[in-house]
C-alpha cells in the first residue's frame, strides 16, 4: 500500500532524531526547513550534524537512546545502523500519538520522507513509497531545474491579493488569469 501524501504544520511539534551520522544529518537538514523544535540523541555525532545542531541551537544529548526518551515528542526519526533499535522505538511508540520514521526500514514507519523541492511557499514532494529513493531524488532534481526562482515572489503577491480581494467568481477568474500569465512567461 502507498503512503498518503500529507503536508503538516510542524512549527509547534517536538521532533526527536535518534542518531548523529550521515543519514541523521540529511534528515536534520530537511527538518530544519520546517521546524527548529528538534532534539538529537546520539552516542556519536558527525561534525556536519554537530555544526547544524550548534548553528540552529538544537538540543543535543550525546549518549545512547534509553527507553522512555520518546515521551513528550510528537515525531521521532530513527536514523541509526541498528535495526533492533528501530524496531524497539517503533514498538515503544505504539499506543501513543507519536509518529515514527525509521530510516530505511519502512516496516517501522508511520510516515516516510519524500524528496521535495521548496521555493518560497511552493513545496512539491516526490515519493516512490520507498521503492526507489534514487528515482525520487532524480525526478526532484528535474523539477527543481524547471521551476523558476521567481515563484516565491509570485506566490507572495498571490497571498497578499487573497487577503485584499473578496472571495467570489471574479476573484477566481482574476487569479486564474494571473497564474496563466505567469505560466506562459516561465513555463514554455
């Protein structure tokens, strides 16, 4: 079965990342686009992860994960090489409202990380449901190259107009015309 594509406001959610290596660093980089409420628990922390933690004032507990560490978190990302730990944390989260992502172990995931393009308020996600992250990354690169950098500015203009103009058919027609004009200019 496929994963449901969902966009979530993460500003007030508390995220725990278990692990401090290369994959954990990649997850931190993605998470930092959406929240700064991140805690990291890892025995060993790569210099890249340490730099991100320091630069963004994240919380770090440099030690091994202990049962109960997930309490108080909304989302847990397990990015270690220990499959037993992934399974253990996933099972610990059952019966709670904590969502778990177990890197490279979809059996222990409530959700997966898509590959995505973000330019201003535009976020487009690509997923193969874990079948081929390499394919998702390649198609993301393709779209990243064809989406103009000006899209963020255009969307800010649209957001502003939405708050100024009353709802109705005229507004919809006007917005459709603006978007069509933008597409003609940038997507040939």
